C-alpha cells in the first residue's frame, strides 16, 4: 500500500510539473509569426524568466529550430539544381559586378580629376567675383572721399586767394551735404576737426585785414579830407563861374542889340583881325561910353522906335548876336 501511494504521489507530481510546463508553452504559429516579422519577443520570454522556469521555453525553441532546419534541408533537396544554377549566375553577376565596380572606379577617378579642376576654377571665379565686388565698393567709397577732398582743396585755394566768402560757402556745403556720408572714419574725423579750424583761421584773417584797413583809413583820412575840401571848393568855384557866365549871357544879348542900333555896322563887324573876345570887350567899352554920352537924348522910346522901324533888320541882328555868342562860348549851340 505504501508503495502504491508513493507511485501515485510521484505521478501526481509529474503531472503537475507537466501542467506547469504546458502553461509556458507558446503556440508555434505565434512564435513563427513573431520571429518572421521581427517583432519583440520580450512579452513571450519575460514571464518564463520571471517564474524561474525557462526550460520549457528553451525546449520549445530548440524544437522549433530543428523543425525549421528540416524544412530548409527538404527545400534544398527539392531545389538543388536551381540553387546550383543560381550560384553560377551569382558568380557571373559577381564578375560583372567587379567589372562594373572597376569601371565605376575609373570613371570616378576621371570625374574627380575633372571635377577638381572645375572646383578650382569655381573657387577662383568666386574669389575674383568677391574681389570685383570689393573693388566696385571701394571705387564708390573713393569717389565720395575724392569729392570731399576736392572741396577741401577748393577751400584751401579760396583761403590762399583771400576769397573768404567762397571758402565759407564751400565749408557749409561740406558740413551740410557730405560730412555725414563720408565712408572713411579717419577722413570723417579729419574733416570734422578741420572745419572749425578753417573757420577760425578765416575769422582771424578777416579781423586782421579789417584792423589793417581801419589803420590805413585813419592814416589817410587827413589826405582824404583835404582832397574832399579841394573838390568841394573847386565845385563851388565852377558853380560861381557858371552863374557869372549865365548872368553875362543874359545881359549881353540886350546890350548887343543896343550896340547894333547905336553903332555903325562896319565898326561892330570888322575888328581888324583881332581876337573876338578882345573886340567884344572893346565893343562893350564903346557901348558903355555911348550909353553915358547919349543918356540925355537916346531915350527908351527912341530905341523902341528904331527897333520897330526896322523889324526885318531886328531879326537879322538877333541871329548875328546869337552866332557871336556861340562863337565866344557864352551859350551852347542849339
């Protein structure tokens, strides 16, 4: 009885172990799909190792490997000739691949040689293009700087020529239109510092010349006053002489008419080749003597009578009188 009970107990123990192992057995289809698809086998392996009994899983995996090896052997036996032909084709393909690889290597070498030259030319082109851009930019900056330098030279020339107004106008133009756009910082600082110095120099020069002019005016003021007084005196004297001539011209025509009436014609017209001014003076003296001698009987009424008696002769005598006065310079010709 005891032996039977022991056998039953061992059988039950084996049965329980088989049941426990059967619980960790995985379906082959599931395992094949997981391995074939490259999926994660962690969810299958982890429970077996957590329970500390991975033997059943290892046994199942070995069985699965053996079955697959058998299938591969059967497949190779069935397609042995095809495998041989495939291997031969692969050898030919390998030879062609080697030739293609060699050709590609040669073409790659040629391409590298040609490409290296092109890359070198491209680098030179990029470098030259950058140099061209820099030169164009530098030329523009130099043009701006040259404009400012030319204006500064004009300022110096104007100051040297004592054209201070033109120099100040040029300085204003530089400060207003060009100072903020000067590209060179050194030139900008130099011009910015030079403008006040130029203005101060011009101011000193103008003040110096003005002071010298004042000193010169003070030195020459006496001579200027003397000349001004002389010119005023000469002008006054000319005015007095002109007034005397005008009064004489106003008095002499009437006196000439009277002389024409009182003296014989030949005595008035013929002076014996003497100067007209001398004859005119002698005629005036004679007329004065006649005036004093005939004061008693040559009344204004008698003179008027003689004038009106010869009206045509009066017109002729007035013309001769005007001609004589014109010749003497007493009156201006019409």
